[in-house]
């Protein structure tokens, strides 16, 4: 990119500090960051040593590229506050990193003549220098008007990423897909480790790692064709045994096991690998497990 921005970041959390640091390494000048917590101040010192820690309005006034990296639910109020205070100016570029939001949330800035861009990194962050190398090849979900698309793509290139254009009306769905795949995966893996620990495994993570790595690679390459296991085979007695032992030893995992088993059943019946009559037997086992758990606790299993 030929133009080097002066960069300010409001919200020096895990995402903001890392992205600003990467932009600094690409030749942009990071001048200010806003962060109130001890963790944010530590990130500014570690990743943005040339930046001053200022209030959000001072950060916005100090830069021509403003990164807004605050939580999704805070973003509308932050944009409105900065616009109302006069901290955003015509010609300034204002970029937020929310997955859910598009350009509508930046309308107060656009009304003042700012260029507005939604730029969401499809990656999980630690907020440390470890993340800088991980940005290479990271997909950024972009939404921008025609006049700002080139700048958006240039910023992603400077970050070492790859652009994915997301229509304004599809931002929330795009974000839901990422959250369902990544956030729920963490829950699923953690529960699987708990079940293995209850079974006596002294290294649940090490036990799962080869299996999960292969399963993830296969799923990304083959989709449903990568499914294996007792549900695909129609092994109802194995599923019944799973349900009984999970209920007895790791009951906190029963609800998610049942939910994922039902979803898996639907997929393998639809693609023809499991006969509906076999699927019906497994569904009955799942329903019975739910009813039994509810009878024990007096609370419906959802």
C-alpha cells in the first residue's frame, strides 16, 4: 500500500493491539491507543511501544485511520459518542472489527464524511505477539462501499490476510457460522476431555489431539463424507451405552451429546448412509435418555 496511515485504536484488547501492531510493522504509524484495564495497558506497552494511552476521543482526533475494536454490543454507543463529540472528521477512515456488524453501525461517522469499513479477522486471538505470525493467510470478512474497497483490501494485505467480501445484510449470518464452528468447537472439545478424564485418561488432550486433528482436516476437505462412528453405522446399542455412561459419569455433557447426535442423524439419513428405520431406533434411545435424565433431576434436558 502506498499510503501510510497514522493509526489510533480504541479498545486495546486482544484483537486491537495485535492488529495495530501488525499495521505498525507494515509501515503505518501507530500513534495512540485507548485501554483502561491493566491487561490493555500491558498490551499497549508490549505491542505498541510508540503509542500513547489516551481517552477514546483523543485517540480519534490523533489519527487518520481509527480502529474500533470494542465488543459488538458496545460498538454502536462508541461510534455515536465519538461522532457526537466531534472526534471523527471528514476524510478520516474508520474501521471496526466486529463480525456481526456491517456499515450501518458506522453511519454516524459516515454522516460526518468519514470513510467506513467493516473488517473482521476470522481468527481467535491471545493478545500477544504470538498472534502476529498467525495473521498470515487469515481471512478478513470485509464490507465497504465501492469507493473504499481498495483501501480495505490494502489494509488486509498489509496485515498478511486474505479478503472475503460479505454483503451488509449477511454480516450476522457470516458471524454466526464462525461462532458456531469455533466457539462451540471449544465447548465440544472441553466436554470430550472431561468425559475422557472421567474414564481415567491421564492426558485427555493428548488422547484427543490426533483424532481431532484428523477429523477436522477431513471435515474441512470432505464435509459430511468425513463422518464416522456409531451413529453413521446405526449402532443403536453402542449409542445407548454411551448415553448411560455419560449420564452416570459426566451428566453435564449429556445435553450436547444428544443434540449433536440428533443433528448427525439428520445428516446421515438425508445423504442415504443410514436407513430411516435404524435412525428411528437411535432417536428413540436419545428420547429415552432425555426423559430419564429429566425424571432424575425434575428439570427438562434441553
